[in-house]
């Protein structure tokens, strides 16, 4: 779970590379939902009836035509 305070409010990080995404990039998102929306806007796919957890698994396991392309969502966890 992300830090509920102001110190580290982001919920997840995304590592991505290749078209339709930017060059190799690591970025943080306030919520997993924001990261999912970014992926959907870049790929033209829709979340549909999938929950955010199901969609995160779908995105992380998605196979692109170019094997070098990736978009991984990693949720932050704090001990």
C-alpha cells in the first residue's frame, strides 16, 4: 500500500519502452487507475469490465508484436 501521507503519495511506477510508448521511461503515477488509463490511451484498448487488478495483470502480461516493447505497472508496497 502506498504512503497515505504527503511524503510518498504515488501508488505505482511504470516502466515502458517502444512504440506506442516513449523511449525507455520510468514514471510514477498517483494511482494504478491513472497508469491503466495511460496504457489504454496509447494502445487504443479499453478496460471494459476488467477490474483494475485484472487490468494490471492483463497489461503486465500483454505480448506486443515487437518483443522489445513493454509497459509494466508495479505497485509500491511499504513494510
